[in-house]
């Protein structure tokens, strides 16, 4: 009953705030940290080829001219924004970040600043509007990935392949205005948004990048911005690796569920253990996980990716109180796993264990332990030895992916300074 009440309150909270603006960036950031888990979506005409988005322009056997004309064949007739959002919800995700424009310059919305967009494809539908409507309906927060660089735009100094070719003529000032104008258009038409997630600044320095951030905050003061405009932004974005433990600088690991960001035929989907432990280690490091899917050319998400995400959602439906609303610590990550905390409870996530008699030793943090439970409902013995607590339990209580040890303290532990484990 308590678990059901917790999730009823949590779901209500996320549903209420996901489509609203906050009072400040700080308030938005706290909501984002509470959410802990989001869906990244890389999609565009390149899915017709099954190669990596933007980086295969002028490479991977795709000439620039051919790449730039793929949109003329792009007609994802099975795209259903509501189905995407429902997959995210089933996965336990609280927000979605969708690629509005990648480095290849193709725009996935009805923009007035560029004819190179989805409305001039055979599909002729504004997928970002449909996604925004679906997110509002389902209570999922929405943000957009928007490439800082643009290898298609003649004003940007660098072009393909890989942004490694410098144009003879360019106009970075004019391009910066283009970037600001499109950012404004996205926020006005599809906001309020949780985040604008920029990427690969290249020619943008700290001053130019901060200028973009300041500009869009005139339109939406509470919007979050990552660290890829050239300026530091509100949070760091380790890519394809789990971030390091950090309670002073927010971070979000962005990672693919398969091998590449955009759709790849016969892609190898990560096993459930790796997916869940990535999420758990991210939360234990005091960070978020933005987990990427790459929809197919017809607009659907690969069934195996959907299956894996739903498996993660099932786990979260049973163990989400150790992830949602949590912060990393008070014990720093160790060889055996990580810890998360929420109120007066600490969750030890035992991810790796070897030995015949399971036991965990944790330092005394100066607050009395009331009880210890091995989730879902097994009690564990604990006693104090030489200034630390030794927790012992039966080997039968070990779980294959994550054994969660819930420690209930007599007081709130959120302000305890994180300590190392022996």
C-alpha cells in the first residue's frame, strides 16, 4: 500500500509540472534531477540509409549531394507521436529530448527560416508539433536537441565530412542569428520546454555560446541548457559513458541503447543488466540518464528496443523509489555498487558481489540507523563495529542485477557530506 501511495503521489507530481514553467532555472533543475531518466531520440532522413546521422554525410559511402537529397524520399507513414510517448512512459522515463536539427542541418519542424525541412518531404507533417501535443497529453516533459554547428548552412564556417572542411567564405555572425531565430521559433511553437540541448559548438566560444543561452532565456527564463553551446550551461553531458560522482555540478549521461544514435539495421541492443546498471550507476553518481533510441524509416521504434525499455520500466515500477527524487550518496561509488538517498532513507545498490556470506560495511554518518531491509521485504541484521555498521543477510536475498539494501535512518540524510567506502 505504501509503495502504491508513493507512486500515485510521484506520478501526480510529474504530471502536474511536466507541462508548466517553473519560477527559476534552479527550480527546473531540481525537477530534472528528481526525474533522473529521459528518452533521447535521434531521427531523420538518414534512417533511410541506416548509417550514423550527420557523420556519414560525405563519408560512409554517402556523397554529400546524395545525403542532402534523402529527405525527398523520407515518408515515415507509421509515425505516431503518441505511441512514442507511451513507450517512454512504459520505460519509466519522465522527459523526452528530440532532435530538431542535427549537424546535417535538416529541420524536423515547420520552420520559416529554412526550406530544408520536414514539410518539404513527402511526409509533409510537423513531427515536432505532434510530439509536443502527445507529451502534453501524457504528462511527459519535452526538450529539443538542436545542433550548435550546421554543416549544411553556408554561413557556418565548417562543413562535411565530419565538420573537418573549412569553407572559403562564411558568416558566423549571420549564422548565430539563424541559430537564435530557430531556437526562438522552437520555444514559441512547442514550449514551454524543459531543455534546449545543444551540441558540437566548434566555432562557438564561451562568449558566443553564452549569448545564445541569454537570448533564449529572454523568451523562457526557466529553460535548462546543457554544456554544448560553447558555454558551461546548467549541466555536463558525458557521452557514451557514465559520469563521475559529483554533488556540485549536475550531469546527464547520454547513451545509445544500441550501437549508434540513428537507426541501424540489426543493431545490437544492450542487455537488460547493462541498461539497468547504467541507470542505477548514473543515479548513484548523482546524475541523470538520457537513453537514446533511433526510430526506423517508417517512424516506428525497433520492437527489441521497445521490449528492453519496457523491461526497465517494470523494474522501476518496483524499485523507482530508489531512483526518482533521489540524490547520489551518502556513500561514494565503490567496487560493489552505488548508493542513492531520499529523505531519511539510503539505498545501497549491490551490483557486484562475490562471497559465501553476504555482508556490507558502511561508515557511521552520525545519524542512527533504525532498520535495514533487503528489498522487497527481507530484514537484515546490522551491528556497529569500530565506528562502522556491518550489514549481514542471507545469500538467498541476492538479486541477479541489483540487490537493494534499504537503510532507514532516524533523521534526514540529504545534507550529509558523501564519504568514501573502504
